[in-house]
C-alpha cells in the first residue's frame, strides 16, 4: 500500500540523514498541532500532501526545500549526501 511505502521511505531517509547529520527534526504533517508549520512547509516546497519531504533550516527565517525521498536516496547512493552539498543549496 502507498502508506506502507511512504512510511518505509520516511524511515530509510531518516536513518540516512541521522547517520550523516545527527540531529534531524521530524514534523508530523498529520498532527493537527503541526498544521500551521506543515502548511508553511508545503508553501516552500510547492508539494501538498506528498511525503516525505526534506528541508534545510539555515536559520530561523531561512528554510529551503531540499527534495523528496528519491532526491535523498539519489544523493546517498552517489556519495553526495554531505553537509557541504546540502548547505550549498
């Protein structure tokens, strides 16, 4: 099912990111307490309801959409998932 694949992709991507960067913040888009933040992130990415999505928060007011699971997996497989490459976006 799509939800199982989505969860699998989220778990795999989080494992990759935590392994590379250590600190990763998750925002549960289904949690009503996160509705405002989720909508702000959807606005930044231009993708509504597609999970997982990944962002880089450069500072409090500068959040950049990195990509989806395929993007993270592609970078990881090519050895390009580094803090330097992500920060350069």
